[in-house]
C-alpha cells in the first residue's frame, strides 16, 4: 500500500471524526453503503463496484466532511484507478442527464404534435360547415323577391352575429374553464417519523425548480437518485436555487435547522415542518416509557442535526 493511499484514507477519516460524523451518519446522508465507506478509509478500492464509483464516492465523501473533493482527487490522482477505462467512460455517459433530457424533449414534441392534429381537423370541419351554410343561404336568397331577400339577409346577418357572439362567448367560457381547471402544484404528506417525513408533489414541472432560503444559519444537503447534488450552509443573507433533472422521480433534503429553512418548489411553498411537529407531539403523548425513549431519540437527532424530508414527484 502506497503512502498516498494511506494519507488519503487518513485524511478522510480525520475529517469525518472532526465533523462529529459516524459511518452510520455518513451512510444516511450520502446514501453510500457503510461497507464502501469503510473500504474507502482502508484504501480497499477493489471492494467498490467499479473504477467510476471509486472517484465518485471519494468526492462525495470529501464534500460531505467539508473537504474539496475535486482538489483531493487531483492531489491523490496517482493512487486512484485510471479514468481512461471503458467502464469509466460508459458510466459517465450513462449518468449524463443531458442525454436523457434531449430524448425527453423529442418525445414531448411528438406528443404535442399528436394532440394538435385533431384540433386542426375540427377547426377545418367547422369552417367548411359555416362556408356551406353561407353559400346555401346566399343561393336561396337569390330566388326570392327583393323584400324577402332583404328580410333573409337581415335574418342571416342576425343569425351570423348571434352565432359569432355565441361562438365568442363559448370560446371565452371555454378559456375561463380551461384556466380554472389548470392544474397547480400541490403537496400531500405520505408518512412521517421523528426524524423526517415523506411527501408527494402533484403537477410538478418537467424540471422542478427548487429555491432554498433560511431565516438564520441552516445547513442543507440535496440528493437526487441517491447522490448529493448540492450542500451548503444558508443564512438570512444567502439562498440557493437549482433545477431537478427531468428524469428524477424524487428529491431528498437533509436539514440541520429545519424550522429556519424555507423551501419552494416551482414557486409554491413546501411547508414540510408541520408534519414533523405533529409527529413529535403525537409521540410525546404516549406512556412514560415511550416518552423517555422518544426524548432520547429526539436528543440524538438534535445532536446529529440531521433531518430527512423526501419529496416524490407525481
């Protein structure tokens, strides 16, 4: 085992201990299995799933303990598996959200085109019918007396105006009805525990926009598909905005100071704290033994400052 490998493992382990994280805490936050975390600290890179995951897991580990993951990889590059293997290249391409996003855009355009064609067909049929009525009315009017022609003209004109007015009102009513029926984002609580909750969001956009802010100092980590995409400490003077990939079915938030943290998704406030508060109140109303257990659990959660909130997109 080379000196670089020993130094890399020790650097990560020391940083974790300095932050007060256990391997279990790190597993919960990064979604990396504990045995892989141990393998990284012990430099047993062969136990990881592949060359791609060696660098990906090390960077995620380093970022979580406030080390510069990219700089650490660069510093110990010679001690890590090569990035030029076909396995690494294939894995990078597989995890590239742009490739999936482009395919999704093509599919969306095809669906919109299929929906538009029937509408165009209906409009053409309506126009043909109206023209036919007008031609028939004009032809019949030419075979009557002048007075009848004038009367017919007035009648047709009145009918046309009424039809136009009715069509206009119908269009306006349809537009208002469509506007009222426009689906807006909504949140629904699925489950809750003393350490967090799971929610469902309906009618989210294809790439949900997440806006994070805080009224005081609050640490936040955001994970998509089991990988941390952003983490940092917010304050009343700072905020962070990000878009969730269109391929994602859920997003997981880790809050260090949940009451001070505010989350908006597609511009709509996500009030996740009410569920946690309700859960804590319900748990604390049980027997003395259960109360003691709950307080102990709550104390542990407060100490680690980790609270999990998962939001699923429907």
